[in-house]
């Protein structure tokens, strides 16, 4: 590879498409892992709900289970009267059947009696004696009740293959009693730093020497992106030594990342070391980007190899463009979540009660002029409303809602 090739720069998008296209046939392996250990890992297969959630109808408030028709027309001036025939014991099944004019005391999360179709909130009632209450407000059928399968139905695909596991997915899996799931193992990513002037961060940097910033910077990024970084130390600008370390790293890891030594000069030995690892070898040497122009992209015997510039800013920028997406490819990421605040245009009104701060799940869609935010309306009990969301929007306590067309800050769910 000579200097003339470096003069033919391509765009970052073209470079990324080239290397990802070459990796199209990579198949991800999988292993079964305890759900509690899966945070940040990628699901290898679709996860299916084995049963519905809730598995029984539950009350969402403290109050009284009733037949809703018995409350119709009730008010403070004209209350409805009910005989209290018992109390739902938390954690046990309830076989009580109500007749007209009867009520059962129930607590939040309690199992709704078989034929009750609504719950009157405790604050909308008044105790007459131990066996009677007055109801001052009518309830409609289904009010204050979570029905069987309202959150998730048996047979639903709850987490698709290719999604990264977050805290909310772990919560949802535990709610269904799914104690282990198949995930993609973290790919080992070798990091090789080179340069006669580079020294370990622990050493004193005498004149002319520079501490190795990139190895730990890249290791942190690789960990964050789902890889397992393996640092192979600092190699001097010596082809024989670089070849030895490169081949060792290549055999032991799923991907190799070089930092420094990728600029075209008499001291450039990175490209030669990469070529020694197998074909087709270097497919891009030079990206039309600032910083990061001397980046190298390669595929050697089916494994991705990247040469990053030695400048830490350049290494950081180009790693975000290339290394991140290559790791995504290796682990089969199909669903990406936003990693910073996103400004998006709201496509639906969101109402809110003044005096309280509201947080609403949001789905983000790419539009011609940016991002469109679609609110996900659901009850606060639904763990899977968070799983289907990309982020949350905060509504200030002094507001009564957000309007269509309003630009909002979306806080991502990680």
C-alpha cells in the first residue's frame, strides 16, 4: 500500500458500509445466562411470554370491589349503599361472588372477586358501620382494575432478538419468572497501541514521551458498546515486534484495533502488519473526515481489523463511527437506543395535572426534519410500556400538558 492510495479518501458513510457489508455473513453464537447477569448484553433469540401478565385481575387502588351498575347515579347528595361482606386477603385467591348491593374491601394489587367489574376508591366512600358503606361516586365497568393479560399476553414476543438488555427488560423478565435467556457472548476486542514515544500511563512522561491515553479510552468505549476489551500493551515502531503481537491478538480475539501508526509515512507499519493477518486485508486507508483521516479498515480471514489514528480525539471520533458499529454487527444489535438527549417534535397532545411532575414514555421516529416523539399512554403499572419506549419526556409540575408540534427533550432509557 503506497501513498497514492491514501490520497483516494472516501466518506465515513462509505467506509462503514464497505466494512459492514463485508461482515454480512457473520453468525452470532449464543449462550444461556441467568437473567440477573444479562444487563447490557444482546438477546440472541426472541423471548416469548409463557403466561399472561397480570395472571389474574388486580385492583389498582385501595377501595371496594363492586358491581359497577350498583353505583350508577350515586353522588354526595344521593349516595349508594352497600353491604360489606368481606375483605380480599393479599396473596391469596378470592372465590367471593357478589350479589347486587354487596361490596368487598380490597387493597392495591389484590385479586378482584370473580364477578366484580369495578373498584370504588376508598376516598369515594364513607363507613356507616362495620358492615355498611356509602358510595358517593359512580364507577364504570373495568375502572381501577388491571385485567388478565392487559400488560402482556401468553405467547407475546416480549423481547426481540438483537435488543440490548436494560434494567426494565430484567424487571419484565422477572415479572414473568424467566430466570435465564439466550444472549450473544461479548466479542473479545484486542487493543494494540504503538509508537516509540508512547509509555504506560503509570510512568513519568519525560520530554519526548507521551502517556498511552488510547488503550484505556478505547477499552472503556468497547466495554460500553458490549465488547470485552483485551489490552496487548504498547509496541515500538518495529515491524517484527508488531507482527508478533498482532498475530497473537488476532488468534486470541474476535476483532483487533490498532491505535497510532496509521498515518502514511516512512514509519507506517500498521498496514503491513494488518496485511499479514489474512485476506482480503486492508479495504480502506483514508477517511474524508477531520479528525481521523488516516483511519484503516480491514477484514482479515473473516475478522474485522481497524487502525485508528494516535491522536486521542481522532481515535475517539473514528472509534465511535467505526468500532462501535462493527461491535454492533458482531453481537447482532438490531435495536438501538439513543445515548444522549434528543430534541423531538411531539405528534400528540399530552395532558397533565398541574401540581405534579409527570414522566411519559416516548417512542421516537425519524422524520424528514428530525425526530418525532409519540407518547405511549399506559398505566404506571406496565413494565412493558417502558420496554417499548426509547425514552421519557418530563412535564414540569406547573404545566397542564404538552402540545402537538412542541419541541421536547427526550431522556433516553438505557
